C-alpha cells in the first residue's frame, strides 16, 4: 500500500460531520433531545475549521517545498 501525506483538514471535517451525524442519530432514536440549532452550527463550524486548517497546511507545505527547491538550486 502506498503511503500518503497526512491531511489534518480532512480529519477535522470528518470528525465534525461524524459528531453531527451521531447527534442526529441520537435525537432521531429518542435517546437525546438535541436542538437543531446545535447540530447545524457544529457542522458548519467544523467545516470552516477544516478549511482553515487545510489552508494553513497547504501554506506550510508550499513554503517547505520552496525552501527545499531553493536550497537545491545553490
């Protein structure tokens, strides 16, 4: 199996949507009384945080890649 680079933004997005899905499942089964205005901001906030983390990760990796190519040009 080929190795792939770690993408923390996708991890955060998956975890946020998983938590929102579990809360929705608990609410629909009657185990918990979760208001809708809690689940929607949780999903949107998690996706926004994932986008921010993804952009930061991309910027850090691009800077690291540029430094490596700059040092090999010398």
